[in-house]
C-alpha cells in the first residue's frame, strides 16, 4: 500500500522544498518507488512553485510530467471556497494524488506554501489534504534568530494545533540553524524534544549555497537592464553594500561577492569595483546595480569591461536607491533546473545531519486511519467504475431520478435502466436539460418482449400463496415488480427505488421472490454516516421495528459484514443506556444476550455490549468506563436496540452534526434492492446507486 508523507512548514522560509528533495533522494537510494506531489501552487508565486517542481523533477530524474506533479492553483481554491465548492478542490487533489500513488510506493507531498494562504477557510488546508490523501505530517521549522527554548515552543505548539484538528505528526526537521551553534543546539533539541515525545528527524545548518541569491535572481526581481556580464549572472552574492558615501570610505566596505547598489552617476564606485578584478588580495564584488536610470559614459564602460575582463555583472534600474535596496532584500532564493551545486549540497546535508533511519523503512501511515467522506466516496466510485453493474431505476417520472441517472452515467458509476415509455422519458429528460446516452436504457414494461415470461415466473413462484395469472399480470405492470423481476432473472444486477413509493411497496416484491439469503431470517438495513473525519455504520434504522435478541445479533453480524465490504474495519458496539455490567433490566439484558450470541457465532468479530454511545465513540469516556475493551472509544459499527432509537439516532446525528447519511442500504437479500428516502436528493440517489452497485459486486 502506498504511503504518503506530507512536508509542512511552521512558517514561510523554513526550507520545505529542501527537506522534500532530501527525502525523495533518500527514498530513491533505498530502492523505493518514490514520487513528488505538490497539491496546491500559490498563484502569486506560481512561476517559483513551478520552478521548484521542475527542479525536483530534474534532480531526481522523475519521468512524470511536471503538470501531473501538481493538482490545483490557489486561485482555484479561493474561487471554490467563495462558491461553497471546497469539496470539489479536495476531489481534484485526491484524484491527482491517486493517479501518482497507483504506481509508487511512497508519496512525498509538499504542503501549501503558507498556512495563512486562505484566510476565509475555517480549517487548515494542509490538514484537510493530509486527511483526504491519508498522509502523516513532517514538520519543518526554521531556527533563524531563535534559541532552543523558542524552537521547542514553536514545535510543540504547532504539533498540538495540528493534532487537535485531527492531523497526525510523524516527526520534525529543524532547519536553518546557525552553523557556529549547530552542535550544541542539536544536542539540546534532541534531549528536550525526546522528553516531549517528538520524533526529531534532523537538525540542518544554514547552507549558504541554498540561501544565497544569484545575480540572475536580482535581474528578475528588479526587471533590470544588463549592461555588462551577461555570462556571469549565475554568480552568487553575499550581502548588500549601499555605496552612497565617497569612494575612500566605500572601499572599506567592499567584500567578496557583495552586491553594490549605487546611483548610476557614481562612476568612481563603478571603476573601483571593476579594478578589484585586476588586483590580487582585494575583495571582488559579485555585481553592481546602478540606480536612478543613469547610464555610465561609453568610455567608462569600456574601461570597466577591460579591468573586469567582462566578468563583473552590471545592472541598471530606473528606481531610486532606497526602493531598490528594499526590493533586493526581499528576494527569496529559488531552485531551478540544472543547479547541481544545490542538489549536491542537499544530499550532503541529509547524509550528515538527518537521521534517515527514522524515516526510511518506517511505517508512517496514520496510526488511526482517518476516513474522510470525500476519500471514502472517491474510493467507492473507483470500485464501482472498475466493474460496472446494471442498475434499474423504476421511477422515470421523477425529475431527481432522471437527473441522477444522467449523473451516474457521467461519473461512469453504473449502466442504468429506466422504466417507462421511451419517447416520453426522453422528452421529459430533454425538458429537464438532461442528456441520456446510449448506456441509459429505457424499457417499457407493457411492451417488453419478456413481459409474458416475467408474468409466468411470478405466477409459478407465488401460486402456492393463491396468486392467479391475472393477478400476476396486473402486478407485473407495476414498475417496481417489473424492475425487481429484471434483477431476479439476471437482466439487471440490482434495483434502487422509493423516491415516490413507500418502503413497504419497494420491498414487497423483493420479499416475495428475491427472498433472503440462506441462513438469514430477516432483511435489515444500515446507514453510512459520513462525518467530517470518519465514516460510521448505523443499523438497523429503517426496517425491523422490534428485533428479538436473535434478530439483533443477526443485524450486528450482517452490519459488520457490510462495513467490511465497503472498506471499514468493523468494530461493533451493541448500544444500550448502560455500559458493561453497570446496569440491569430487561432492555439491558436483551442487548447483553444479543452480544453473547454474536460472540458465540462469530468469535473473530470485535464486539462490545451493552455499551452507551459516548463510551463507544469517545476514547476519553472509554478509558473510564471500559478501559480494557478493544471496541470502546473506537467503534465503527453501531447497532441500535430497536427501530425507534435507530431512526431517531441517525436523524439526530445527520441534522445536528451535518453528516451525510447514505441509506438505507438493505442487507440480507439474495440480490441487492435498495430503498430511497422520499426526500432523497440527486446526490443521495447517485450515492445509493453506487453503494448498490458495489453490493452487487460483493455478492457476485
């Protein structure tokens, strides 16, 4: 299974890209199929971000195109937030990540450049991304200007904030440490952070080759005219000298590779800088910026060129000296292709200063897998698409059904059969502005060639109950009966109905001839409750009013199997108003008996009961009430003692917690037939079709 590690900075300029490249390089050396992924590019620095991606791609010789290494632009995110379509952004990121993850062992993802990039967003986008792609976080923090206590405080505060919001922090890299203080500071940080139970992966000193600015960066930032030295723009500068004083005094401040900024009419400063190239043991500036728009006289420039042998880059800008200095000091180093010195420096730094064994070969998947609704539904959609099934939707006169049918086909979730008069259905779809392609089949039961065969089958199956052929013919004219018979005969894999009909009307034909699976006494149902950070299974909230202890145990076991079929690890909580042995009475004893029946029939299943809801879902409460339970505090399947509490419970959570409730999903039938709520939205119908298609795959 692909693992994802997301590199997130605690502040801008912490060196996130450096750490990302170093990690990728180490993974590649270990033989792992590793890939770089940058989910969001900040628009204002889009060119820089794209250069970062190209730099990493080139350095590691990744064959994946740069366009596939990124997902969305920050402008896309901002617009989506304003339009209340933030989930669409997560879908795009998950899709891009999934494509890369399918062919790699390890994904090293670079977080958003600033945690403050989207002030209108209530959450941290890095956390949202990590949850949806199943990544743990590696924090990168800068030590510039900070002592050990301040660094530790920044790390522990950042970790607490992230973990409080449901993210999981794998470890920390401290970067940009003063080289003179590195050894002592690293020793203190290892001891102090070990006490805080923080996994300190590395302490990296400032690397001049990474933090220095090149003359090319100055040209780009200032949009400067290059008067001389075009072939030496890759040279790096170390510090800035504003030469506004006289030449004699300015010479005291000349340093090797410094950048001199001076008014363009100070030709003596320019000549002195050029003369340094003709003298030994004299500091040689790295470049000169002439301000004010002045250009030296031609004879002066010829002399400067001869003295410096053309190796002194000289730039001209129209701005005054002060704003030019401010602009130069705001330049951030960037990583571009073919900067082998930077790649080598990063590799050497990781070899010397990073404890790679704390990452390489380790399992950094989240300890508690966070299954977000977006990730859950995306994975299910991929499963449905992998083995497309045929689903019958009988209620073609309902606009939501017709629109949902088109959406099911657009997402390639299933092939659809609508029941009704073909010309009327297509005319209705056109009025709704919906296009039904050739994989949305419209079947009219009354004129269908197999109608008489279906009538005979129904009569043969039900004549022992007194059914006549005339009654069978009348019933088969009902689209719910006809659709169910299509499933029974194998013409379709499953049916979804109930947008305008009652649950009883939807299920009656299924009970009559599709029937229950062998060994199942009654049909029951579950709802998939999609909460912000997890997906839970609730049963039975729709079918069995007052189950016996035997029926309740059966509901629990089928619900666990349903959960497992949809990728949820089943940990079953048999709900009651009492936990463990703390209470007695008929209702508690009833749940206790059902729990024991489950344990006896399915000893491999994790089940706890009787248990209260808070003890089942809250680890803190679980420690107090059932400290030794393997289910308490981490339950995923919740079994309500009767339909009354189940229906109230799921609706309370749905409305109060703003959860997505998908269901009821029926379990126990030989072939899938699912009921819709009469208030089901188009999205609800599409999701139910998707779940039904997967149920058909599992049963097959």
